[in-house]
């Protein structure tokens, strides 16, 4: 089996906010819905260092079915293809490396809801226990 040109990534992290859905115009003149959300990924050996991945979830993907569960703070595992997305930081005008993932599927690890947000940071407690 050949894997030439294969671009499949798996990344896990916490969602920075609820997913935001918008309608976009496609090149063929049709419209489609796409959800955008930012994923915070912590490095396992140094928790102070982290990075973000901008996620795009298209309406015909497997991940779209789980959109209703994508809430701020949820711990998710995303599978998809990644492209570099360099940008200039607003703090000091420093060039930064960014990543943009087109998500194929999402596995829900820990889903945040209104009750868990009121009761404290369950995700941080579970991460602290696991390490």
C-alpha cells in the first residue's frame, strides 16, 4: 500500500470556545456550512508550552454529527489533514507558525456542559490526576 501524499493527523486538546457555524460560498456556486473552533494543545512534558490548531469542520464530514457536543473546555481527539497557517502575532509583531486542520472525525473524550462549568474545572482536575 502506498502512502505517498498522505496527510492524516491526530491531535488532542481542549476547545477554546464553542464551535461557530457559518455559511460559505463554494467555487461551484453552491453554499455549504462550516464550523470553526480553536483547539489548545499542551505539550506533555512542559505544560507551560502549548500551541493552537484552528479546526474547520465541514457539514458532510463525520465530525459534523458531533458538533452539538463541541463546547468550550471539552477534551477532544481530532483526525484530519493539516496545513501550515503562518501569522504575525498581535504581541510584538513576531512571525508565528500556525496550523489549520480540516477535521474528518472527532472523538469526544470529556464533554463540558453548563453544570461542569459551574462546579469548577473538571478537565483540569482529570488532567492533573492523569499526570
